[in-house]
């Protein structure tokens, strides 16, 4: 869902930023989006379900104001995955305030998992994906990610 809304927001010029995303989220919820059925393989487990959204996170926030995975730690060598069941368009809007506060896991339609490696396959429908706001695919079949700790050297000069 967040990838689809991002694609819609990009087409809302001259609107930009958070306002364009909120408008795009409403348009996406009511007009453009049909949740795919996803097979989510993570570590040694598997989950198959129609999913409104499956966000793979290393940090806590997405889009500046949404706390997708509020307990994520970017140094624990694990992805935090926020999965939202397929819900009605009006329920999408009802869930948004929980994501602003980071309390979405209190809702029955939301689960947050952790994994080092995962593969997400669209078994029905298409998979739209982005990486930090940059389009990865709009009608893909699968995405596979793996945490590779300590492969990026960072040099800080003070």
C-alpha cells in the first residue's frame, strides 16, 4: 500500500511532501488498490495472506511521520516487518492514526515480525515495492532481502 500511495503522490504535482502523501493515501485506499495475496517466508517460517501492506524496515519511521516499526533497532542485524491484513477502505483511514503514534500493533489487523532474511512473493495480484521512496517495481512477482551485517564501512571525520 505505501508503495502504491507513493506512486500516486509522485503524480500529484505541484503538491509535495507529507500533504501529497496523505491525499495519495486516501485516493489509493478508495480508488486504486486491491491487496495482493502474499507468501511471506521469513527465516524458517512461512505466512500466506492477503496483505494491504508489508513494510520491511531497519529503522522506525517511514515517510517522515509514520512509525511503521516503533521498536526497530538499526544495529540489531534484524529487519522489522510490519504486515497489515487486507481491510476495507474506511478501515485503512481508521488505522492511519495508529501509525502516527506507533501503536498499530494493538490492532488485530497488524503484526510486526523480525527476521534476518525474507522473501515476499505475490501469489495472487502484483507486488509494488520501493526502497526508501525509490521505485523498485510496480508490478513485480517477488522481493528477497537479507541482512548482511558489517559489510558497509563508514568513515567519520570530526
